[in-house]
C-alpha cells in the first residue's frame, strides 16, 4: 500500500489536472480549494511549490508528450511477442514443405 505522503502528493497533482481540465487557472487558491473539497488537509508549502512549478509549464504540451512517450513504449514492450511469432512461422513453412515433399513422393513411389 502507498504511503500517506505519496497519496497526499497525488491529490495535489490530481487537483492541478482537474483545474486544468476545467479551464481554470492552476494557482494556489484553486489548488487549495480542490484539495480541501477532496477532504485532504492542505499543506500550503506543497501547494505553493506545485503552483510555482506549474506556472512555468505548458500543461497541454506536457500531457501530450507524456501520452506520446507511453504510446512509444507500448510497441517496444510488444516486440518480444512479435519475435516469438516470427520464430513460429518457419516451423509452419517447414511443415508445408514436408507435406509437399510427401505428396510428391506418393506420386513417384
């Protein structure tokens, strides 16, 4: 189970995402309001630090880059499965060749 400190930090990030998605300014007042509404005790130091850090970031661009990176990682994880399929394919082709040779042998044998 996650520590309560980690969960508390998550609530601040989620508050920032909620404000951004709603088209509201992500500032100290907004973060404090959302975190309080979620029933979490507000740590003003964390609110100020997050508001300050996010004031210099284009959140739309950061989310876009995160989604792109996640999509790029997915095919890399699927590559080993594709390699296994590539290994299976020659076996099928070998069986087809053996069947064809057996068919030819029956013609002449």
